[in-house]
């Protein structure tokens, strides 16, 4: 305000004081389901649709970040790129808003982070790609009240136990090294199809009723998983900036910065949903980039106005104080 520009170390110290917990708490407060029931594309047969997937962000290459988060390496084990933080989210496909999220290191698995999101998926049909199927994850989501539609590799649940009337079949997913009948496994419904005669797509679901949940409709739902990829593009390319490295040089500040990005993206998604709801249009028709630019301009303008207002207030205060000091007495020698 007095035209003195703070140095970078001052900003770092200011960020260090609250740590990452404050930004995570803000995310936990604002995150959640955004689409109202009248947004038909966000629901299927009474269930809200969401996708679980993950992405990575590049970090400043230093000892602390590399030891804590890890990163890509070459065949000899030498670093091949920047250290990276891994983020896994439960994304509402109808709005691309984050319902929940988890943060971990590059060397940690997406599946382990995904399991932590199960408690936020009650009543939701969750779609995932073929990196996620596993007994622990399956039980975490389904026992917690969620439903699943997961793509699987060719070797998973490939042996039919019972063929259902619509051509799908019941199969078995077991823990690694177990035989299919082992009680630790789970029974799943398998839906298989090909796109234009190409690669075989195998989907697993806990929705076993062929009349209530037709196989053809389940197959068509899988493409909604790409809405999570679109959300990640919004964060990585538009919000953060293309090919940009995060600013934080310590693991604590990395967590803080990632939570901040997630907070901003969720709030922008909420604004888009409010505008779309007012106009009675699909939220996907509203440009994320245009909303982001408008919000940035508004914040900068408000910051400028706030500084001007404070400057005017201080000038007025100075005048009043001078008047109080002006007693009419002659100055001392």
C-alpha cells in the first residue's frame, strides 16, 4: 500500500504460517455435490454419476520434493523428469466439480487414494478405468453405499459363472493369488462390447438386475468417465497454465498449493452450475475459460479498488490526526 513490493521470501513465510491444513479444511467445507436433480445429464436411473481418476502435477526439482513425492525415472533408476504430486478425485460428471479428493506421491498408487474417497460416494454410480479394479476398492465403495461401473483388463472376471438374459454374465474377482471360489473375492456383473468392431471393452458392475439396469445403457455410460479428464484439463492447462511447474519448494507448501487449486476449481464449477441453472442449459455448454478469465479480472479489480479505498481511508485518517494535533500553540523552540 505504500508502494513497497514484498519480496518472494515474505510470501513464502506468509504461506508457511497457516500450513496446508487451512486450505484442506476450506476444500472440505466447499466440496461436494453440485448438480440439482433437474440436471438430467448428471443422473442415471435415480443415481448421481461420478468418476474416479487421477492426474499428476510437476514440482520444483529439489531434494525435499523428490524424496517426499518421487517422480519418473529411467531404466537405470535415475530421475527422468520433475518430481510429481499425484491427485485422485471423485468428480461429478454432470458438472466436473470435485466431490472429494486425495493427494499423494508419484510412487503411491491411484487405487489406494481412491479407496479413501469411498465414504463420499454414497448413492452415487462411480465410473473408473481399468487401473482401479480390486477387491479392497470394490468392497470399500459397495459396502459404503455406492455403486460401481469399472473397466477391467482381459484377464479379470473372464470366466462366466452364469450367463444373464441380456448377454452379460456373472463373474468373480478375487485377491491376487486366490482361486475364483475363494470367499475373499466378490461377484460382479460383466458387460462386454466392442466399439466399431475394435477392442473388446469389459465393464464390471455391482448392478446385477438386468431389467432395472440394462447392459446397453451401462455400456453407454462408460464414456462419461472422460468428464473427469476434462476437469483435469481445466485445472492443469487453463487454471494452472500449460506445462507450468507448481511454485512450492517444500512438501508442506505443495499440499497447500494443490488444495488451493482444487478449491478454486470447485468454486468455478459451482459458478458455472448456477449460471447454467439460471439459463436452463447444460453446464457443459458454458466455457470454463471465459468464466476463469472473468473471475480473474474481477478479483484483480476488487483488489485494486480495495487498495485505493484503504489508501483514501489512511489519507483521511492522517488529516484528522493532524487536526487533533493542531492546538494553536506555538511550536517549542
